[in-house]
């Protein structure tokens, strides 16, 4: 019993000694005209206490109390009483510009009578100098004069040597070329050094889909030259994924039907931002699609990108559509991207047997549409794949002449009073917002909308919606729409950098003039998982939806899943 009591006493004494050791220095400030009394403040050492008193002294001097005096009185070896005697408060009557260039004062706060305004103005001059090729510039106050509490002075400026960008040095496990980094960061040899440009380069590099930035950008200064140091590590961005199936061909006995899906995506070829993609899908005997595109970034080291594309869609035995596109993109800034594009869209009816006795143009027909458009992208996301924060906005508008071709399989009278040449318009836009709530919780909101207009609008003109990338809980390309708008909302629970559980709901409103009723308001909800395995991404989403064409029943639920392997 006595042993237990002794142990408890020693324990509490030890705790008291530890507490005392952690707070071995105390400071109290007595009241004066400008500062009220404070309670005793505990510090771990005398050095920490002195740092606190120095910070108080500096803050008073920055407010103009240049004659500040501190009366100190030690109470024992570990306690300090301090009383501030501020003295007179000084202010600026005027400060002459001196030899500071006029452009360095632009966009700065004007000088006020407050004593601290001079230091703010000098900091602004230094920042402007660093961003204009003078990273070693200095500015100070000269010819200081006093008239009572009023002060006057003159700025004295020393620009130092003009520093120009010399080159960009790429380090790390990457195939990225220096010219490509120069183009996306806009750090170009021969231009004046800019600290702001170097800081923004870090943000741009961190958003690249091709590589990761393993270290913040650095800089080597040589004789009037600056070399940017960029350390990168390539991402696994290339994709090769596919399924091939062999089935008996019901239309041609004794022969096999090849079905399946192939996704080939090659990015950043040669370290120059050159991309090539191919997507082919054939899941039944009569419907298949092919999508091919190629992109060349920063053509001839200009801010211009060029992309060509070809798309083919065979919709069962109804029609065959082809798209041939040419796209020019211009980098307005590191976040803003402007596009100009042209596209030739062709569509032909495959089976005319059902239309031999029609008296008016049916919902599908042969046509050609040459369109010209403009698009714009504003990207402030913090990651190219799975952002946690940021905002994304894109939109495009196109117009052109549409020509309906006379099909000999249709009765001639369906074209009698028809304007075969007419203007057609198309527009669409997307807005996304990623909300970071805490490390393990985030939200994703997306709104999309579009329209197409023509006096002879056809079914094979309409947008195709539904599936994983639009309104979930429905089959891929389930809906036809002349105009549409839909909202995706997700709550995400993260358990890894790019892995999360989620619940979602989607709302939409679609207009299809060939269905009754023409207006449809699909809604869906569900849950899923996104799992980053290191070598790829596994995604599994279960959803159920309701529309005019699909009742809200779990027997109509859809599972969207896939594994995207990257190398």
C-alpha cells in the first residue's frame, strides 16, 4: 500500500517537473496608453520569450513608433515584466519617386501618411523588378528629413543587372523535350527573367496529364542569364485495352462474326505533346463505331495546336454517319484555350425499303453538313485526372450550310416542297466544380447543355446521350435529343489519393421532336467505387434511372464498370 502511494506521489511530481520544464520562461506586458495589460505568457525557453518581445517591438516600429523604449524587470530567474514606452508616432508627409522607374508604381497602393505604407510600396517595387528581369534589385529610403512628427524622404533604386532567360533544363525520369516545357510555361530564352512566371510554371506543370512534377522549379543564375530547372517524372498515360469475340454469323451461316471493343491511346509521343487515339466498338452484328484522332501540340513552336479526327457510326440498318474534323487550338494563357474548328458531317440511309411509300421526308435522310465553329476552355483544376479543387468551363458554337441529298430509294414527291439547302446551328457547354471539404470528403458538380437547330432536323442529326459519361443508369447512347441539359452530382469518400467511394444522382431534361411526348425528364441515382491500382483504374458504378422510355424499376438497373490499364 505504501509502495503504491509513493509511486503516485513520484508520478505527480514527475508530471509537475515535466510541465515546468516545458514552460520554463514567463513574460507579462504591463499596460500603457497604446497597449493593455496581458496575462502571463509561457515559453519553452528564454530565447523563445525574447523572440516574442522582439516581435512586439517590430510591430510598434512598423506603425511609426520609432522612439519605442521597453522597460524590462526580471522577477526571479524565469519571469520578465515589460513595459512599453512608445514615444511619439511618426508619419510620412511625402516620399519622392527618385530614380524608381514609373512603371514599377503601376497597380500599387498609393502612399499614405501611415509609416508602414513606405515598406509596402518598396515591396511592390521589388516584386515588379523581379518580374521584369531584375531579380537583384534594391530600393531604400534616402535623404530622410524630419519636421516634428512628419517625415520626408526620397526613394533610391538600384536595378542591378538585367537577367534574361537562357534555357530550360529538364531532369528526372521523363522523355519530355525542353521546347515543350518552354511552350506550356511560356519561359522563352531571350525574354526577361520573371519570378511570377517561374511560380506559375509550377502550377501549369502540376496540371499536366503527361507527367508529374517531383520538385518545385528552381533557377540557376549565371552571368546575366537564368536557367530554369524542371524535375519531372512521366505518368503512365498510354492505354491499350480491348475485348475480341467470335460469334456465329446468323446472316451468313458457316461464317464467324467478329465483335468486341478496342481502345488505343498513345500520349506525349516523342515528349512533344503529340497524341494519337483509336476507339472501335462492335457489340452486335449491325451496330459499330470507330473514332480516330491525332493531335500535334505547339506547331512549329507556336502557341497553336492542330488536331484531325475521323468518326464513323453505323446505327444498325438505319443509317451510316461520318465526321471529318480539323481543329486549331490557341493557348491564350496557361489556363485559357481558344479553338477554331471545321467539320464535315455526312449521313446516309442504309435501308430504304421501309420508306418507298412515304409522302413526306422521314426522320432519317441523306445529308451533308459543313460546319465552322469556335470553342473556349477555362481550366483551373488542380489535377488532370482526379481533381480535388477547381473549376472547369468549356463551350463551343458552330454553324454552316446543310444540304439534303435526294435518295433514289425515296419517292420524289418527298423533296417537292423541301428547301434542300438551309443553315444549321449547334452549341453546347460544360461547367464543372470540384469542392474540397476535407481530406477524405469531396463533392463533384457538373452541368451540361446543348442544342441544334435546323428547319429540316433529322433523327441522325440529334445528340446521343445516356451512359457513363452523361446520364448514368441508362444504356450508352440511349437518348436522342435536339436540345438537352443535365446535372451530375456526386458525394465522394476518399480512401486514397485517387480512390474513392461515391453516391450520385443525375437530373436531365431532353427534347426529341420524333418522340411523343417530345419532352423527357430522366432522373437516376446510384453508387460506385473508383479504385486506383497503380497500373490502372478500376471503376464500378451501379445506377437505376427513370424516363419516358424506362420505368423506375431495379430490373432496369445498369452496371457501368471497366478497368483502364495504363502504361
